[in-house]
C-alpha cells in the first residue's frame, strides 16, 4: 500500500539537516535543488519521492524565515513570496 502523507512528510523533515549556522544562500540553493529534484521525480511518475522533495524544499523555506541573515539577505518581495509558503 502507498505510504501516508504523514509518513512522507516525516521523511522529509528527517532528511533536512537544518543548521542555522550555515549561510542563508546555502539554504536557498538547497531549497531550489530539492524543488528541481521534485519536478524530475514528478515527471518520471515517482509521486511519493516528488512529494518528499517538495516537502524538503518547503521545510527549508519555512525555517529560513528564522535565519539570522533573513532580514538583510532577503528583500521585501522575496519575503512576501516566502510568507506565501
């Protein structure tokens, strides 16, 4: 049987090793890379893996809002887009 969304979301949280000491640019690139991987999995028909990769990207985007560099590195339009996540 397919895994539940809760199981997949938990996998995503476990796979993101959030370290707030790393630069915010690292995390933005990571979120983008996970999004690209998700799109590739989605195109290949691997819906479960696509969900996990999208969830990893979203997890980072949610955590990034609390990053110490957030206010200086992210402009107002980017913050507005992140708040939509």
